[in-house]
């Protein structure tokens, strides 16, 4: 019986294992706002019980860890974010659950299901399209209990009934939002194993109002106004060297237990980028995905990167495991240091020469004399389109300028 189940799943998921045919699925997890949809691509490997899996949001194909068939269950781990999907087959469906913070006392779990075929994100109909979302929007996410608002800039592209884009904030972007407009209703979602965002809103001319669901539980009210001049505060003016300090320095331990400092000989006379990050942070992963090849290309020119990792535990073994995952996924060849716990308060306390660290990632650029020349709070990743390309251009220009000085 077990062999029959395995053969059925192999046929269903890959059709012909030897041909390694990929199949696409429309998947959902349940949130307080209802079903949050995303795409899955599942491709058999040469090992009949192993599969390559990609999560699909707009233009992104986010690769999970290798999935495994155990009995009649497909296990899809997303180890960087302490998450996994476990699902059993039912005809042309996968049914199970998504779990975040697996192995911890406090974890979130949500029903999951997927259907073979990914023909749509949100089901549209033949209603006339009554809303146009393309452009920039001033956005407020409003806490339903306290009425406290947090500001963002929305940037959307609409083609027919398909809408993609993101929200930019001072602590990073919301990555690849993907969805549809149905009549005058806007539906957007994203899921990457960590982020799980769902927007349900009504478009009325130059205003959008509705509810924004973050994670499995909880929501904020959503208000947006079309604004071609919408912008964030200057992200280079948020994290600065405190008055009374003449330089930025630190000493933390790497995976081997060795103390590493900015004042070490390895960094003297070089342009250095200090990346404040966490392995749990999708925006940090976007930045790392960019920084690694740039570092490899420029390190021979006198360029270095140091990653200060703020994790869910400062335990040395936990830190080693997380950094090993990071190094394997991104090919990181620069120092990663055990700097503190994964919150802005811990980061600020561990770096007393800075006025504040408000979020992850935060990027600090130092010249050959160790002087801070530029800081940047948050990161606008590739899901933000031109905002990402503008950041890359500014960053590379600054590094090139400092190396030539």
C-alpha cells in the first residue's frame, strides 16, 4: 500500500520522474482574513522521494529546502524561517498544515491545501474593471485597537486584472505582493515562509480602503491615497554616530568563537560594509543575495563586509546552525558575528556608539579610515522594482568612490 501511495504522488507531482517534469499548484494557508493564496512549483529530483519546491509570488521563485516524501506526506521545510509545510495527498490535492517557529514552545500553525494547476491567484470574473491601482500611494496601516498608524509607500503595477507591487517602509519592504482586481475590489497576497500578508480592499478613484492581515492572526485597517510624491523619510539619516563618539567599533564572536572587531588588521585601510541582519528576516535575505556576488567581485579591490547577526537565541550552537544555513544558501564568504537577540532594542544596546537601530537590515558603509560615510535603514528589495535598482546604483557608486579615494 505504501508503494502505491508513493507511486501515486510521484505521478501526481512530477508525472514522469525521469523527465523531471515540474508542476504548478495553487496553494493557500488560512488566516483571520480567510485563505491566503500563493503558487507552488514542485519538481521531482532523481531521488524518487526528493523534490525541489519553489514558492511563487509575482516574479519571484523562492526555493525552499529540499522536500521529502515520507509515507503519504510531502514535507516542505523552510529552515531559514523555522517553518515547514506538511501535506497529504487527496486526489489532485495536497492537504495539511503550515507551521511557523517549529520546535518551539510558542508556534503558529495554519491549515494548508494546494490544488494541481495554477491558473489564477484570486478568482476573477467578467465584471468590468472599475479600479486602476498603477502608481504610487501614501499608505497608513492602522492598529484596530490603538488607532496608531504606521506609514508606508505603496507602489503597484496593474495589467488587466493582475496587480503586483510592494509596500516600502523605513524598516524594509513587503517584498513581492501579487494579486488581482475584481470589479472595484483589490486582493493582494504574499507568502515566503516568513511573511504571510493578505490585503482585501475597495478601490474608489484615488482611494483604497480595507483590511490588511499580517501572519495567521491579527489585522490592521488599511487606508491609501494616490500620491505621485509619496516618499519615506531620508533613510540615511535614521541611524547615525552619536555625539561624543569619534568612531564606530564593536567586538563579537564568530562561529568559531573567535573575537572579531572592526579595528582588526583584516579591515584596516579597506572600505567596509557592516550589515546588521538576522537569518529570520526576508529583507535581510534579499540584501544578502545582492551583497554576496558584489563582495566576491570587489574584495580584491580592498572591500570587505561584516555581518552582525541578531538571532532568536545567542546560544553558540544555535548561532552556528543558523549561520551554516545562511552560508549554504547564499555562499557567504565574509565574517558573520553573534551580535545579540533579534530586536531593535538589543541591536541598539550592543552598538552604543550609534544613536539607534530601528530595524533589520541596517547597512553602514565605512571608508578606509574607519569613518562612517553612509548609513541606510531597511532595504528595498527586487520586489520594489525601480527602488531596488536605484539603491543598487547609489550603493555601487558610493563603494567605487570610496575604494578610489
